[in-house]
C-alpha cells in the first residue's frame, strides 16, 4: 500500500492460537465468542502481523518480527503454530532478505513479537537474523525483558532477547521518537510497561498501529482488554484516546494480531458503538 511518501507492506509470520479467555480478560465468553470463534481447547486463531515501512530514502523499517521458528514440538502443539507461512518467506516474496532490514522497531519483547530476532544455527544456538538492523525498543521494556518476574516469565523468552542484549544491539529511546519524517513511536504502557505504538503521517493521511491496544477487531470494545495486560487501566485509557484520534483524523488502524485484517477504518455505529470497515 502506498501511503504518502511511504510504502507499507503487510507481512506476517503466520498464525498461532491463544486461549480465548485470556484474550478477553474479564469479559464472559458468551459475549466475545460470536466475534472470536474458538477450537475444542478454547483457543482462538491469531496472526502475527508485521508491517514493513519502506521510506523514500530506501530504508526498510520492520515492526516486530513474529514468533520465529525456534519452537519445540510440544510448544508448536500448544500454540498451534502454522509453520506453512513465515516472515522470512513473506520478505522473500517481496525480494527482500533479512539483511535488507535497516531498522527493527519492537513494540515490546513478548515471544510473539520478537521471535525472529534469532534462529538456531547448526549447533542449536540462537544467532541473530536481522544483522544490519538497528533494534529499537522503549527503555522501560528492557528491564522486565532481561529479568522477568513470575507473571512475565512465560512471555519474555531469553533466546529472543539475551543474544542481542549481550552484544549491545538494543538501542533504547525514552517515551517518544520520530524515527523518520511523520513516523513517530510513542509509549502507551498498558500491555507491558514499555509497550509502544507508531503513527505514520504522510501525504495528508494518517495510520496508527495499535499494537496490543487493539490486537483484533473484536478488541474495539473499550472494556475488552486482554488478561495478558499488566496495566489494564492504562490500556483502557490509551484505547479511549486512540479511538478518539482515529475517528477524528479518519486514520487507518493497523492491527497486530487480527487473523483476517491488517488494516481497518473505524466508524461510529448505532448507539455510539464502534464499528469497522476492512481495508487490507
Ligand atoms: Zn504481547
């Protein structure tokens, strides 16, 4: 998709499944199940959407890098990881190699967002994949990623993080960063302490990547906040502000985990309910 001076490619690292209950926090299943069908183990399908922003200067800015493929058979089964489709294949389909990525912006460092930071070499050790990229992450995300507590331990996996951290490859910023003209990163918190979104403004258009503030279109309802979110009240307020902004500016809304949509437009429906129109 051409977006002002930028080209945005909608890449993905394929699909996986997570517990439907965990995806909707305190919302009872009878309310969410119409919008998010589940399998016999109560898991719903999610896709790892990773937009690639190509700048007029020839930079390739990748946003998150999916689950990667360092999984054991047991983990592949638990998460129902669909190995038929992956991010490196999507890059190759556009004539790109991992070495062509100039910047990797990490919204946060959970296992389904930075998996391709590394892959296993012949010795079975994790080695870096995007060797020429700056790895950008908001400063406060790194502390818990390095030393996760009992709640965070299952979501920050050391083979995705430690090899790059040891080599000093993470470049941190505080709260906000203008990465390129009109491309701004901004910390929201909510999901994790350092969770960060981006806005892209060019040629009179605006796009907002909501990250985990609205992982799927079903999460457009304000109180539908994931149980994974460490600071749900922050998520609620961030969503409220982002929805208002997206409606006001008629922004394209980019989704990180929707299984069917990379991009939608939000609109006000009946009784002030938020509805959406698929775009990509
Ligand atoms: Zn996450």
